[in-house]
């Protein structure tokens, strides 16, 4: 069976205000024990490979298997970090060993009266059979921001 070769592009902007100071939200990304608590842990997910190297040029890996579902692998490279201001990454996703997408994501941290305005902007390219997965990526990112909110409130 021949694989259909095609590309799709998708992008989104998500903004949340968290009722905690910027340094608290920043720490959830910059400190491994905090990041694994909201990004890497989930009851619906059997965790696998994990790597955390928070520095420009550093690489993160998060791998896991959804119960009764596929193996997901995330590999990111930090391309820009300005403490308490922004993080920029490029990252690739695999599903059951098949490269599904490459994305550029930026995370901005802005102090506001209510706490921290957090903005996540992402642009992705989805390959071949995954060409229609852009809306799912936004949905998944929204879910991660909810997990972050829960982590920050605890």
C-alpha cells in the first residue's frame, strides 16, 4: 500500500491568565520536577522515555502510551529562552513510530494585575496521513494549559 504524501499547515494562539506571579508560572516550565507534574503525568497515559534539558539548544523528550492506544513521542529543542519573558521551541511528534508533525511554539509570560498572562502561539506542519490533525493539536494544547492551571492552583 502506497502512502499518500501531503502536507497541511495549522496554527493557533491560546491566551490564559493564571492568578499567580510570573515566577510561579515560569518555574512550571523551567524546573523539571514541576514540568513532569503537569506535562508528563496523566492517569490516561503510561509514561515512557523522559528527558529534560532547559537551556537554549537543550532537548526535551516525553514519550508515553495511551491506555489501549498509540505510543506518542514528543521531542523538543529550545531555540530561545529569556527568563520570565519567553520560551521558543521547535518540536516533533511521532505516533507509533511514524513522524506526524514539526512545530514551532512560543510561550510568553506577562505580569498583569490578575497574575500572569500566558500566551502560547504555535505553527505546525502535519505530514501525510496526519494532515488533518491540526485541530487536535490545538485541543491537546488547551488540555495541557488546563493541567498547568490545576498544577498552579495546588
